């Protein structure tokens, strides 16, 4: 199942690698020329969007659209194991991409003297970028499983991600007196809890699908 999941997800793996390479090129330019810093910082946010729209959403929705889920779900392996294998492979790939981007940021855009609560530093260091990408993946998979339509789920995922990241996360940071690490742990825990809840919804949707 893991091997099959990997073969079916070669496109998002390739896309993530290309996106990371582009980001690496931008970050390298910013490392030597400060004029590229702003665009490099903005580009980092596209990883979360890409993981949600082009990795999470198609995990279930594409098979349902094409009708191939009927073949996959009538094999000897239960559909829950089918979904678990897909999510595991996707999560590993998304975390690998987040690790690469974080490493690039740490090398190319040193911010040791900056305010750790500043937007870019906080968003691209320590726990938050990893838990956020898992949340994005789970959100995409859930939207795909519920809508059963790739294009609708992709369209819905963008405003939802925007509300969570620009609304909820920012409100949490601005309304608390917690230290940097307390806030990182709190926000990371929230992302993981919501991701777990979304994953449960996805499994239930797959189980109840005829």
C-alpha cells in the first residue's frame, strides 16, 4: 500500500521538489542581495497553500471523481488502510518539504538579531511551519472527501487557509502575553489537534461512502 501510494503521489512530490528548488534559488539571491528578501519571504507561504490544494485535496477526491475508488475499495485491503497509507506518504512528503524550506530560511535569511515574534521569523522557524503543513494537508484531504470534487475543494481551501492563518493565528498572537516558546507550543498543539479532528472526519467520510 505504501509503494502504491508513493506511485500515485509522484506528481505532488515532484511539484514540492520544484517549489523548494525555486525557493532555494530566491533565498540564495536574497542572501547576497537584500532586494530579494521581501519576495522570498512572501514565497515561503505558498508551500502551505500548495500542500493543501494540490496534495491534500486530490488524495480522496480525485479517485471518487474518476470512479477508481470502487476498484481500490473492493480489494483485500480495507479502505481505511488505503487512506492511512496515502495520508502517511503525503505527510512524510509535506514534512520533508517543510524541513527543506526551514533549513533554507535559516541559512539564507539569518534573523538571529530580529524580533522572534515578527511575522516572518515566527512563521518560518521551530514548530509552527511543520504543524501548519500537516494541518493544511489534513484540511485538503477532508475538503476533498466531503465535496467529492477536486475543483470545488481547491477553491474552498484557499479562503479557509486564509481565515485560519491570517485570522485565527494572528488573533491568538496579538491577544496573548505568552512568551515565544509558549506561543509556539500552543499554536502547534492547536494545529495538531485540528489536523487530527479533520483526519477523523476524512476517515468517517471514506467509511460511509458507498
